[in-house]
C-alpha cells in the first residue's frame, strides 16, 4: 500500500488467526480490518477504533486498534471476580520488542508497541511498522519488520478468566539468521473503575517467579494474576524485573473530564530466541486470574467461530427465503450478521450466591453450577440492569431462538423481585449491585418491560409447566402490585386506571439523569410510556392466562378498555398531533392523587411505545400522526433525539464533563435503541406493507452501516443529536450497548423478514 494513503477500513475474512467460515452453516463471520501504511495520518483512525472481546461471565478485553490504551477499561484481561461483576483490571498491556540479527551487520531493534504518554507523546512508535489490524473472533495486529512479519493475536477463554496472546513470527527469506522476542507485561490488578498511581501503590504488588516453568505470579490486595509463557521447541527465559512505567495518558478519560494518567507495574520480562531459519515460530503468553494455565489460541478461536456461526445462522434464518434475500444487499446482510454475533457479548452466566455465613466479597471458587443467566447492559462499565435486560432480551435471545437462556434470564429476575407487603413489593430489580450483588428496585418501567418480555417468550417458546407458572405468577404479582400500590409511589389511579409514579425527588423512568442536585428530566406523575406499557401488559397477560383463568382475563380486559379510553383522553395533544410526554401532578407527591394533572408539552420519543407495542390504545390515524412528527423532529441517522430541537432545553452534543453529558443525556442526545420502536411503529401503522417495510429499512440502514466505526462490530449507547456535514454525529456513553444492538437487530429482522 502506498505510504501516502491513510488507514483504510474494510470487511474481510481473517486469513491467519481469525474465525474459519463454516460452510455447513452458510455463514462466514465478518472480520473488521484496518489496513495501515504506518504514517502519522493513521493515528487518529487507529486510536478511535475500539474493539471488544468477552468471555460470557462478565470478563472482557478491550482496547484500540492502535493498541495504546485510551480508557481506564482498556486491557488484555479484565476478569470477573464474582461473575458477572466485581471486575478486576488484570493485564493492561504487553510491551513488544523484536530484535533481529542479519547474516552480516548489527542487530536491529523494533519496538512494536505504541503508548501515549504525558504530555500526549507516542512512545514507542510501533505503529510505523503496523500494517494491519483485524477484529473477528479474536483481535490481531500484524507488523512488518524488514523481511520478518510478526502477528499478535488475542483470544479469551470461554467462561474462564483467562486470555492468550500468541505471537507468530514469519520470515520471507534467509536474510535474518537470529531473532529475539522480548515481552514485558504491564499490570495494575485494580478495580476496573479505578486508576493506578505508583505513589499510592508502593507496597501493592508481590511477584513470585517460577523460572523453570516460565511462569510469574503477581499479587495485590485486589487479586492475583498468573502469567505463563509457552514456546515449544524454542529457547526461552524469564527474569525478575520490577519496574514502574509512568504517566500513561488515557485520552478518552481526559475527554470525559476524568483523571487520565496511570502508572503500570512491570513484574518480569519474558524473552524467546526464535529460530529464524524455520520461517515460522509461535509463542504464546497466557494470563489467568484463576489458576496458572496456557490458552490454546487457535483452539479458542476455532471454538468461538463455530459457536458464533451457529448463532448467526439461527438468527438470520428468516432472511434466507429467496423473496426476502432479494431485498437485501451484501452490506446489509453483513451488518446483520455482525449484530447477530454481537448479541453474544451481553449474555452472561451468574455465579451462585455465596454459601450461608460467607461474605459476597469472598473469592469465587470457579464453579457456575447453581447460578443463573443475565444480560449486561453494556461494555465496559455496566452491570445487569433490569430495564435494559428486559428491553434487550427479545433481540438478544428470542430472535436467535436461544429460549433456554431467555428462560433463565427471566427466572433470574422473577426470583429477585421484591417481596409483597402492604403497599410494597412486586418489582423486579432495577439493577444488581456491581460489587455486592444486592438488588435495587427504583424503577417504574422495568417490571412492565419484564411482563412484555415474558409474554413474548411464552408466545414463541414452549417452556415447561413450572417455568410457565413461575413467569405468569410473576406477571400477575406485578399487575397486582401496580393496581394496589407499591414502593416509590407506584400505583394505579382509581379515577382513570392510569399508573402514577414517583415524586419530585425520584427518577423512576429510563430518563433518569440527575447530577449535583439537578434533575435534568423530571418525569414523575403519569409518564406516557409507562401507561402504554401498562395497557399492553393488561392485554398480553389476559391472552396468556386464557383459558386457565378466564375470569381474571375478563377482568384485565375490562380494565384495559378503561385504560385505553383514559390514555387517549389524557395524553392526546391535538395541537401537535402527538402525545404529551407526562401528566404532571399539582402536588410533589404524585401518589397522593392530586386533583389536577397538567400535561407536559415537550416532544420526546417516549410516545413511540404507544405505536410500537403489540396492543395499542391509539387509532391508525393517531399512530401515523405521531410517527410523522417524530420523523420530522426526532429522527437522526443513528438514533432518535430525546427532545425536539425547538425546545429551549435541547442539547445536541454529548460532550464534556459528567455534568454536561448528563444535561444532554435525555435532552437531545440520540439513542440507537429507539430506532427499534420507531421502525416497528412504521411497520405496525403500515400493516407490514412493502412501503412500510421500505420506510423501516431506510431508518435502520445507517446504523447497520456504522459497524466498521467506533467499537467495531457493535453499536454505542448514544450519539450526538446534531448531525451536520461539518460536524457529523459522534458516539458517546458506553461503546457497546446491549439494547442498541438488540433493538436494531430485532426490528431489522421484522423489516426484512416476516411479521
């Protein structure tokens, strides 16, 4: 490639260490490739492109195509000390030096790593030798050093806190007679939210070398990391070298207004003498937080390839009909395949609860027996949130017919709902604590999303009688709690059957941003999406319990009709041809049933759910009117704005410090997951006609074509609300978000497939 060209991105299939196509399944796994010339022009693209690998128990690896960490969450192994949470930054990076000795002349030293140091200097500048980065089942980097090509490939072990980094060295001629590969691991062994500074960590680490086994154990009060070198047939050694490397600059943290400098510990150096005459040598450095082990990188990648190919095949099966396939170009199918594969990142096993009398902070024993399954809201920093899990579940699990795992997720949350008492209980968790696992219940909509997900599961799957009963009991419990009144002022208003929630101090809907005493989107009272979900829940559960409980089903249907009438009367805004976002009480305690309710006139996307849910209280004309306004005022290529631009509170750029980002979070920022209800609304209002499908596909297409940017192969939590030629939408928030992936995939399958 010409040295004048900047880095180029393409979709390809891995030729060296990536997944192997499975012809029997009919799916090649897409690889995301960045070809680079080694010029400074490559730097920005390589540093902004992120990658993510996960291990199905909450652990992960994440970084940049440049290989220089730019977030506190970037590392080669972040373990989950009690799956799926209590995550530990174990192995941050590995410094790579390749020393070549030609037949004549002096040795040539190639420092192949690239790090950013204060004040923004890159050292060493290994990117000048970098020729290709590739993300598929694993991630790999290829450097060209004269006649020697070195490829580094990273893979994670499935359901283990272990990573393998293989180094493949190939020569193209006999000009090099000897070579040495020098590897210097850099570690922190810290909570993954924290940063390491040497001044506060002087006595933090203890290193134990087992030179005869080419192993090194590093311990800190937070955990332990085992490093093992496998160099079959090669002369290799390890030496104890405790050093600190100072002032790594984490650029994304600086941009977000956080502390951004970190010091890393170098416990030991591994060195391998490579037989250059063999033309090919492979060395593997394994890292584990469980027990010393060697990760077979090719085997790990092959196993993952088979598993993901099967997943993609099951997910995209509805699109294989000739009539459907004819409507889909190759980039769209590739994008849908990538999203189908990305769904797997968010499904995690949960460790069983600690034994009676033991602390939740005690070390996990490595067994998953007796644990459950959950969904992480996003990587790198989110744990399992109830609302996110229930919204994402249909796209992550039902679309791929992973019914067994879907059942386990639903039963995990059903079993954790708050116990019923007088005016309390009947809520599924808003989230499980990232450290203790304790459930928190401060949400009004998560339980209604649970009902939606459970009923969808019961319609699509054929669960056993026990699971069916358990899920229906949970749904009935939730409806009963909402009718009678429960925690956080959540209750049905007897005057109109609509749901009331919260007060001026609570944030119970998904628009819950608050900072330094400022509530950026106060939505207590009667939120529009909560009542759309309430109407849908009554209808869905009534259908699910027939004919076993006909009497109760009739009661729910009667209540549903009353709710539908109240909903259209209270929320319809004839002046704008849309729905009011919330009915605000004339009292700070909404559950005290104030005498007067004031509709909030701002235009937000929350009204969409009254169009997209299966059971809607609206007429077709009302649905189409809402969709027209939402399209005109809220739709962007990569998501829906959370507030119309004409509103004085609109913030179109998701940038800056936490306070500024929170102020924009639900006041203009665009969310990709909302493309799901918008496109589904188009389909339902258009009765799944070809014109409706075409509109839905057009709305989804930009997100499907975005997968070769940002965090490769996945979708971010949010994007800027503003989108101009001079300043296009940039991603923000969590780089890989479960419901962004799930909803774009789920509704894409509807738009290109069958109803």
